């Protein structure tokens, strides 16, 4: 039986590749960038390039995971439960990290639970609109997202110093290949819930997906090396939010200051897209005769909130293991032939 949990309108290639960019970028700010602290610029470069090349191998098989009617028709109960847990873990990390960031930077006197609940309600509202609406929202927000990124780069060009990328040292033990691959590629597999028949011109989508994937890795490399060039390796290793620090330095004609606060917009947009998509993904997998998408989203909301409300700290190793398992099982399914 085909489970119809998605909107009837078809997805354009542009919609999905922009959504894919946000999923690839899910944990860049809070986790991935921080894994490159105390790592030299050449080690960073090698890690990202090798991760990119390995990811291309995964991506080649990745497209086989798009089934004509979506993955929901081919999942047994055990895999379905694992996927639900995996997506909820992604949502918990995304929402928790955002709430900590907001409390630390702009609302230090606000109870973190209130921030978490407010954000999750917004994510729930978007998730309730369906995956199609989330993809459209990601496309609309992408322009703002990239505009803020360009501001950070353009107005910091004179603050960047190539000598901060020195010395060129290399230690194979400092490579972050696996971290880069897992934290970027893992959330991307949630896209497989979209039925192949719902994607306009699937072959065109595949070509553009490679471009989106390449763009993300260039984006990641430029971001990390630029942060090092501006802050230097020692200061980069010391601060909690490196992206925030480079925006603090910007002063446009003594008129626009404290531009670090605009970074909140980018991080909020990114977290909202990822959390709402993960929530809707989990709800879609919960869908059965007596449980519609809305009820599934309510369950997801409650589980995620109960997850974050009792946490004071959230170690990244739980997310890492979850994403590894998520990638392995999805790749196994990618080798299975689609049922007619």
C-alpha cells in the first residue's frame, strides 16, 4: 500500500537541491566547525577534499534510494523505528544547539526551556504544512541566508590575513575526514522519503544534486579557512562560536555595528528547516491508518521537547553514532531494487 504523506505537487530540481544544501549544512555551525579547532589549514583542506571525494562515491548510490513511491512502502518495522529515532535525534540536536546559542548571545536572562518550546512550536507549524511547504520555505530563505554569508566575507576581506593560515604543518592524526563526511552526509538521507515520481525530471535533479553537493563543500572549505584567516588558529580554537566572532569585527563606515546579531537569522533559518524536516520525516514514518501526519508531528514535537528540556549538555558522539547507523542502513536500502 502506498502511504500518501506528501503534497500532490511535484518537486522541482531547484527546490530539492536548496533543501539538500540546508541538510548538508545541518551541523556545520555548532559541531563540524568546532572539530577543526587545533587543526592546521592544510589538514583542514585535506580533510574536506578527501571527505568530498568519498562522499561522491556514496552519492552515486544515493540516487538508487529514491523509490518510485518513496521509501515508506519498503520499510519493515525495525528499520522504520530506527529511522524515526535517527530523525528525532537530528531534530533534538538542531533545536537544542540553537536554543543554547540564542540564550548565550541575545537572551541570557530567558529560561532556555521557553526558547526551546517557542522554536519547536514554529518548527511544528512548518512541519504540519508538509514536506513540500518546507522545501518552498527553504528556497525563499536561501537568498537571505547567502546574503548574510556574503556580508561576512566581503566586509571582512581586509581583516583576513593569509599568514594566519601558517604554519603549514601536517599530522595524519588531525584529519577530520570521517567527522566531515558523517555530519554533512547523514541528514541528507532524509530526502529519500520523497517519492521519485514526485520529482520533476529526475535525471536533471541528479546532475544538479552533484552541483549542490560540490557547492556545499566549497562553501564549507571557504568558511573554515576564512575564519582561520581572520581569527588565527589560536583564537579560533578558543572561541565557542567562530562565525560570530568574525561578524563582531565588522564595522561598516561606523554606522552598521554589532552585525554579529544578523548571524542569528542564518542559524535560525538553518535550524528551522532541519528541525521541521526531521519532524515531518519522523511523522511520515509513523503514519498508519489511525495516525495521520498531524498526529505524527504532535508526537514528534512532544518527544523532541522532552528530549531537550531535560538536557544541560549534549555530547556530539551520540549524534555521530546515530548518523553512522542512519547512513549504513540507508546505503543498504539503496542496493535493493524498487518494487513495481
